[in-house]
C-alpha cells in the first residue's frame, strides 16, 4: 500500500500544468514580436518559436533533447493573421501541454495542425480585421477628427491597437482553453462564414454612410435661362439625391477595382480628373 501511495504521489508530482501567467507571457511575446523578424524564409516562424520558448522551457526544461526538438518544431514556416489567427497558438500550447503529460500527440501532429489551419485563419483574419475592423475604426476616427476633436486621433492611435490586442488575446485564450478542437469548432457548420458575411455587411453599411463625409465632389456649373440662373448641382444632382456625385465616384472606382485595375492607376486617374476638372471649373 505504501509503495502504491508513493507511486501515485510521484505521478501527481510529475503532472506539468501551465499557469495563466505562462500562457499570457507567451501571448505578449507574440503580440510585440510577431513581425519583428518577418522574412521570406520562415515568415512568422521565428516569432512563433520565440513566443513558445517559455512554454517549452516550462514543459520540457528537465529534458534538454525534448526542449531542443520543441523549439526546432516551432521554427518551421508559419504565416497567418496575427490577431484572429492567434487561436492557433493557444491551441498549440494546449497540445504541447497534453504531449508533455503523456498524450499520444507527436511533433508532426502539432506541426500538421499549425500548417493546416494557418491558411484558413489568415483568410478569415484578412476579411474581418483588415476588411472590417480596421477600416471602420479608422473611418470613425477620421470623421471625429474632422469635427475638431482630438478623440478621433486617439481612437486610431490608441483605441485601434487596444481593440486588436483584445481580439488577439481572446482568440489566444479560447484556443488554449478549447485545445485542438477550438478551430474545428469555429469552422464547423458554416458558422464562421455567416459571421464573416455579417461583419462584411456591417462594414459596408458603415463605410457607405461615411462616403458623404470623406468624398467631396460637386459640379457647380451654372447657365442662364432667361432671367433665371440654373445650377446643375442643386437643380439636378441634389434634386435627385444629395451627395449623388460622391456616391457615383465611389461606385465607379469600386467597379474598376473589381475588374483588375491597379490601385495606383485608380489614384492617378482620380487625381488627374480632379485637377483637370477643377481647373476647367467642371468640378468643385
């Protein structure tokens, strides 16, 4: 009996458990250094290994060979969205913790998990973060700043990084708590597709509402009809719909961009039309 108790006590003592502090330390390393050594060989691979270093030390510090293998494992090529994609990191930490405690999880399985999910999460991250969150916050910040409020600048300079860090931290901890089932759960049943669609609708609505604030275009051409002076802008365009010309310009630029016209060509074209039209008195 004493021998059994001693054996059970040894087994309990050998259980390796990460603390919240350990997981958060790994997150902050990733948060500040995810792109510090971004390169064409490994992309974010070195940053991933750096973020995992304290985790590897905690789990495999008593086994130099396992520690070395773990760091080499996470030096492999890796590239995904650093915010929503951080769910991969959290789940990877959970897998490493399970592996260190004897679970049947090989290094190849962990790398396969990372490799298989970094592409889908990059696409989701680009759609949500770069396509919705950042444009909306920046647009709101500019709109507020145009009213003379310093809060507009603070929203972009301070508020946006805080929002992105909160998103990344939430995904990181969700990945860790849910383990390798986290991303499968996110992608299953088409839920993420619906979320991206809803976010896209929200972003389009907000950006559409801000067109009138950002884009200024009018046609102040006037001519006389008898004793009356007729203004094309107020007499035609504003009568049809206020801010019709700014909306038309945005739709034209969008249509050209969907047909593969380069962004720099669109910018040069808008500048050229604006300068020539303004010089001739066509646009105001």
